[in-house]
């Protein structure tokens, strides 16, 4: 497959949905958040209704993508734009979670010609990080990661979900994670967001404690003609916690946009 060949040549880690790639279907490229990797989208890759192409990427320094990661959203967006131009012949949808959402917003401003639409998951125009988290990642890495993950899931989430989240984040390593959270903390597109003119779906868990629903509601107000979906019983990891409701919202948007 040409897509796989290009991604492998660029040393980009990726996962493709169980339906493979059908040129007749819309394609959604999925971007994980800070300290994440492509497999955070496994419930979309394995369970999304047929009729759409799904491709999850590892950002530089994460998962199976070469490099050391970046410390700014602009650098990640620049890398992503290069990958999209080389690997995809047609316009794609971009879906980003948390830091990935910030990267998608930046890419939408910089590379609008290669995008059909965007999906913003648990993100906002500003992603300020609690100073205790930034300091803790420097001085008490393992405990801080565990605390971040506890905040990322709804309070009734299973022990297994939390353990999986911790393992994924620790796999990124201390330096990459510090850079990711620094990039989030410095991100601010509040003054530009109302200029965004692209089909947009915004999704957030109602119990999100890291990027509270208010941030998504503000995105919805600022981005003209955007759609907003708030999902009951889900926290920051809404695409993991309530993947059936999440997948339906995303599928409906991809098919109708």
C-alpha cells in the first residue's frame, strides 16, 4: 500500500483501522495527546463503523516514530503538515486529542488546503498546565504521571484503564513528557480561533477535569458552524472511556461533512 510505504520511509509509527484504506471513503488521521501514542485510538481503529478510513500516527519521539519530540505546538504541526503532504493524495480529516487537538488547530491554520475538516477532542485554545504537574514531572516523575492519569479518567474508571494509561505515558519517557507539557502550557490561540473556517466537530467528556467542558463550549462559540458533543460519564480520555458514543459522533461527522 502506497500510504504505508510513505509512512515507513518517513519513519512514522502508525496504525490503520481494521477496514483498511478504501480510496472511496473519507480518511481521518488521528493525533494523540501529551505522552501518548497511536494505540490510544485502538477503540476507534477496531470498532468504528465501516465506510471511513482511520489512520493513527505516533508523534515524533512517541511510540514507533523516530526523533526526540518537540517542545512547541508549532513544531509538531509543521512535522504533521509535511507528513500529510507526502503520504496522502487527497484531503483528510484531522482528529486530535488534548495536545493533539492543539496541533490540529495549528495545522488547520497553516495547511487548510489539505484538510476536509477537524475533530477536536478534550482540548481548548489554551492548555495551561498546573505548576505542580510541571514541577512533578521534573522531580517526581512516576508519581506525577500516576496523578495525571488519575485526573484524566472519570472517577469511576477501572483500575485496568488507569494502569494502561500510566504505562502508555511512562513509555514516552521523562524528557518527551516534559517537552509535551511545556508545549501545552505555552499554547495560546485564543485571539485567532474565530478566524478558523473549516468543518469542525468538538467532543468532550462531561467529567473532564484536565480540559473541562467549558473549554469545548468556548471553542464551539468561537468556531462558526461547529458541532459540539458532550458525553456523559466520560473524563478526559473520552475516546477510551465511552468509545461507542464517541465513535457514533465522529462517524456521523465524517460521513456528513
